[in-house]
């Protein structure tokens, strides 16, 4: 039976997200059918509201990975 597992991370820490997914794959023994990902649009952070052209800072975007797999058990 196919199942879904969702992982969420941030763009500025992709290495940790990769490590989390790879560790889960190794430990679960799941057979991966497919992986789909999405990076959320960037949003401006900071209280100044000066905008990108005015030197505003952009927050790291959320990254979502959806893993479609077949359980080993």
C-alpha cells in the first residue's frame, strides 16, 4: 500500500532537511515511489517595510517535501 510522508524545512537549512529525509529512508526501509518538493515564495521580513528596493531583508522560504512510499512492513 502506498503512503505519504511530509517533511518541512527552511531554504537556509537544506542540509538538515536532506539529512532528516535520508535518515528516515534508511531507518524505515521504505521503498520510495516518488518525491515532490516546493519552495514557498519569499516574503519580506523586518519592521521597516522598506521593500526589496529599499534594502529590506527576505526571510528564508519554507521548503516542503512530499515522499510517496511503500512501507517495508
